């Protein structure tokens, strides 16, 4: 079936739905007041079907001026638009059931008032505009959906419908009124330095046409800074009409102009974490004609410059093979990788070089290929090397996307910090053989022999390393957990040390009894964490390696969403002399509100790129399991009752409401 045939069929279906909806609206309009509720249900059901497409939303909008007269909202909390409250709109849209579609229809009514297509005596067009702008500003997560655990868990039809609505509202309204909120959101996301920057670039692209009309000077300059960083931040690039023209310009540029270009690109990249496609053009040019300027183009530290000079041939080949405008974000990874000095580790350089001409399995080629790669001429080996550069440069920038594979993303992050040789071996085997194996309690487990993992299907909006590796890791981790099911204890106790590596401590505790599913010995759990992790209670031992821990994820109301895997990176005092836990969260956006005033910080308390942090007791209140070294443990009886009570209160009044407590 051709795309044109599909569009025609879709058009016929939409036209049929339009007739059915308008007929249902007519019947509701003609019904007696006392009988309206009998006809509302059909309107709501048809509205749900229409709201699945932009054409359907346009049909709903085209009838929005009729909703009040027909009785769509009669005898319900949405009846009077003058009483609508912006802070409640997002919550209603996120609820399953009829409330979400009624809220959507209410927003359509308000849009009709704002645009002058419906005159309402209780709400002016200006008031409707203010209302909708505030709704957009309060719900940027619906306008630009994050790939976090809440979105993964709750991505049902009503959530997809809400996201469609907000995209529609965004197209119909000016974003000028929420410019400051968007600038703040871009700030918050870029400071986390994710490898995948698609969501950030979408926000920038959507706002670019309106930047000149933003009235607040500071907001306008912030948005322009990000736009320049993502596009053309330098004198020679900003006026170039194409990458070809830019390449011709730098070919004819003087040496001081090239040096200025290199430094401005590097400064913009360092400031924002975003990379211009022209930066890739410049780096490829310098790689051939003036490699001595590459350290300036990457803003390398002394360590990075030394690493570059010691590995010039390898770096030259990596850039030639893998750095293109289509893989430009890897330039940031390259700078960070060199600054980390990872190429000085034995076997890393030859393991990377092996990937240059590695034969890639047919199935891996299929999932790794993208049309833009074919158009620019980059090989799939180059794509894979670009992915490796990003992961080795940004171990805390790895994300799981819309997949329930936090364990696998955490593994890639851990290995890229402390097991690079192991990670590169897995990448090579997965790419070449479409199979990896791990040993669990003396028996090899091959991913190619396993049917499935935790994720039934892997969404492919991931970095290249994750695309190649995650499905294998997911299957093996799931198989290891299956083999522990009858042991009467949490399987993570045995699986994590075997899966992640020998650096994982063998001590383990879980607050949930796997047999009764009740919370047991919670006070012991809290005391043991203090005695093994808090510097004032654990004899001063510090973490040497990240510690994989399990947390309960909760929403803004503190309600339990599910279980999640993160890594504690370190525990230190912040500038206020309060101990904080600095952790890696593989969910792509680590700054959510967990309820009870608990909101992880991504900057402002000494976080390094990609880290989140919380006061120790707040983070502990969301934990359900952790590993510990019993030989590096203080006395648990030294932990004050008041500390235990503080943590337990937070736990009982959030996720703890879902469980029975012993």
C-alpha cells in the first residue's frame, strides 16, 4: 500500500468520524436538559477517536464553539470556563478515564474563545490566552515529552492524547508568553549533558521563529545562545548558506581566522553541551590540513592535550571515520574522552581501532542504519565509533530512552567508567555476532539463545552503543533474575555482582520481603545504610566504585510509580556542609519532582555533568535495596533514632502507602 493510498484511506476514516461526531453533537444539542447525560457518552467516545490525529483535533476545534450550547460540559466541573484553573488542567489530562477527554474538549473551547471563534460572556479572548499560556508553561512535559520513568510507565492512550493536544495548542498559539519557561527548561536539560539531544533541539527549533519577538532581553539572549550553539555560533558559519559554503570559506581563511573559529566553536560547545554541524565540518578540515588546532577546537585541558598528542594517528582516523555533521554531538564526547585520559589505559586504543573495520552483523546493520547516515556517506562502523566516543566521553550521559531497561543503561554507564575494556569487548561481539555471553554462577548465558528480556520491544531512539548492546544486556539480566526466583531472597543480591562486575559489594539488603511482599525491618535498613555509607557513621570509608541501588520512583504527589535502577556515584558535603548523595539516573532527565518537596538537583550543589543529587535522608527515603561492604561498616546502634524516624516518615507517607508494614 502506497503512502498516498494510506492517506486517502485515513482521510475517508476521518471524514466518517467527523460525520458521526457532529451527528452525536446534534443529538446532544436536541436532547432535553434532564437527558443530556445519556448523550454525552457517545460524544466523549467519538472525541477520543478524533483526538488521536491532528486532523481529528482540528475537527474538535471546529465544533468547540458549540460545546456549551449542546451541553457537553453540563452538570460537571467543566461547565463554567470562567472557573477553570490552569494548575489543574495537566493533572486531569493525565488521569485515565473520561476526565482526560473532557479536559481536552475544555481546552479546545478555551482555544476557540482565545482566537475569537467563540464569544463567551464570562471569559474574554485575552483571559483565554492567558489561561492557555499558563497551562502550556505548567506542562512542558506534555509539550516536549521527556523520556523518563513516569512517561514510560504511563504512556497509555490518554497520555498520547494529551501530548497531541499540547502540540496542537503549541501550533495554534504564540510561544512568546512562555519563552522564559522554555529557556529555563533548556537550561535544566543542557546542564545534564545527555548524549541524545533530540528533545533539546526540538525545543530550540520550535521557538526559533519567535526569538526576535521575545520582549524580555535576558530570556531572548538565552534562547539565541542555544540557537547559535545548535546552528552557527562563529563569524564564518553564521552567514554560510550551507555546509559546502562553510567548507569553502574555511579553506580560504587565514590562520588567525581558523584559530578564532576553533575557539568560538569550542567555547559554545563547552558552555551549552550542544554541537553545531559546522563544527564537524571544521574539525574534519583541521584533521586534514591543520591538526595542531584540534586541541583548541575541542577546548582540551592539559590532560586532554597530552592524550591527543600521544594518540594523534588514532584520533585522526577516528575523526575521519566517525565525525560528520550527522554525528556532530560526538565531538563533545571526543573532547570529554580525551580530557578523561581513557586512551592511556591498556588495550583501549586497539579495542577502538578494531571497530574501524569490524564486520557488522546483518541484523545490527538494520537497526543501526538511518537515512541521514546513507545520505552523508558515513559507514556504520563510523556510526558505531561515534557512539563509542560519546559513551566513553560521557559515562553519565547514557539514557534508556522509552525502554524499561534502566539496568542495561546503568551497566553501560558503569563499564564506561570502570570497565572500558569489558564494554568494548561486548560492543564488538554484539555488533559482529549479534550475541554476547556472560557467566552466571559458572554457566555461560548467550543472549542469542534467549527469547526476550524485560522490554518486549526496544525503542530505537538511543545512542548507537545502546542500540547495539541493550537488547542483549536486557535478555541476559532477565535470564539471571529468572534463575534466582526460588531462592526466597531478592535476586539482585546474586545477579548484580555477576552482571556488573566484581567491584559490586557482596553485602545486600532489601526492605521488601520477597515472600510476603511486606516492608520488613525498615529501621535496620536505614541504620545499615548510614553505617555503611554516611561518613560520620561508617568509620570514614568512601565509595571507590559507583554502587548500583534500587529506588521507588514516585510522582509529584509522592505516589508510587514503580521500581528503578540508579547508581550512587559519591557521597559528599555540599557548600552548606550537608551530606548529599550524588547519583546517576539513566532516565534521560534527572530533575523530576518526587513529591514531598523532594526534587533532585542537577546543578547548584557541586554536581558534575550528568549527576543528580539529593540530601542523603531524602534519597534514602526512596531506596528499597542497596549493596554494601560488611568489612567497611560502622556500628548501626550509633545511628540516632531521630534520623531513622525522619527517613521512615517520608517513606511511609509516599511509596509506603502501597505496602503493608511489619
